C-alpha cells in the first residue's frame, strides 16, 4: 500500500467521521430545541392493528386525539404557554408489519446500539405500512392496538428513546378506554421530551411528585393523575387508572424536565433518563 493511498484513505474516513459527528450534533441540537417551546411540536401518531378491534373503539380513539391536544394546551397554559404546544398527525390504521424489538433486562452498550438500530428499522417498516410521509416531525409514536384480554386497565409497557424521536406502546382498546389510551400516548410523548417516570419499582406514584395536585387539601383522594405516574392516587398504595383526559395533570418536576416550568434555572434534584427504556 503506497503512502499516498494510505493518507487518502485516512482522509476519507476522517471526513466520514466528521460528517457523522456533525449530523449527531445537529440532531442533538434540534431535539434540545423542542424544549424551547417557540412553536407547536409536530408529532406523528402511527396506528398499527393487531387484529380486529371492538366496533366503534378505533373511531372514538381517533376522534379524541383533538381532546388530548386541548388537555395539553390547558396544562401548558398553567406554566405560561400561549399556544397549542402539540399537534398530532394521525397515520393508519394499518396492519402491524411485525413486532418491535425488545429490550434486554440489563443491556450492554452494544446491545443498546443494536436495539436503537432495530427500533429505527421497525419505524421505517411501520411508516411504509401506514403511509407516513416525509414530513419534518419532532417525534413519532407508534401505537399497537389490540382487543382487550381483561377488564383491567393499567399503564402498558412501552419502548423508546428518552429524549429521542421514536416511541412504541401497546394498547388494549375498547370503546370506554379511548381517553385512557390517549393518556398513555401523552406519557410516551413526554418520555421523548425528556421526562422521567413518577412512580417507583412497586408501580405506585412517587409522593409528592407523582401526584396530580400535591397541594390539594386534604391531599387524598387526588382529583387528577400526573402524566408520568400510573394512576390517580386515592391514598398511598391505592390508585385508579385515569379514565378521562380531564384528569391529566403535568406536575412541576415533569414541567421542568420538558422545559415548561417558569423556573427553568432552578433545577429539581432528579436524575437523567436512560437512552433506551422499557417499562
């Protein structure tokens, strides 16, 4: 190998590396800019079907997406926002082209990288199936819809990139659970914007940050549910899943994490979210 060829190859590889690093830096800056809230965020809501649904369940879910936008606008206004912060664009429903990847119990670095690539491949397959266009979306949420297997509602498992652009969740949808399903969508959206869960290993809400209205007197039962918790707290250790979007509440710690808080310079004592997560 001639010295000239060697240096030429090194130069090409260096340019490729610089390009990758430049793209990564630009993408990071764009994702961070979402939390400046200078404009509404455009979110793709991609509906994927796992078989038949209850008659009317899907239509009601789709109709209520606008009500979720209104609920988030109401909460945004409590922190000084003056416009509708989230705009959803619906795609599908379409048959799911295949299941998403799964997160190992204790992933190593290379496994996280592999999972991120697999998640991107799942998103591309789903986009083709649901007819998602090439619009400039600030995030994409893939909702896998199936018929209920039980009467019990619970915050379902999700997979996504905390602070990233892609989230996947699964909903067992019935006619009376449209608002609950959209609460789950909001939960996943806030993960993409950098919010952490507000519940502990036992699944119960953190006190007081997992309460919808920690200032309420008497404190229990709560009238609303913090968007990053699992339910509305009736008393410590006893909760009910949210059933209406009117119950949705964005607490002060969550508001700070996504950039809504008026006191952004006074950071609460909280840890950063993981790059990839499964709940």
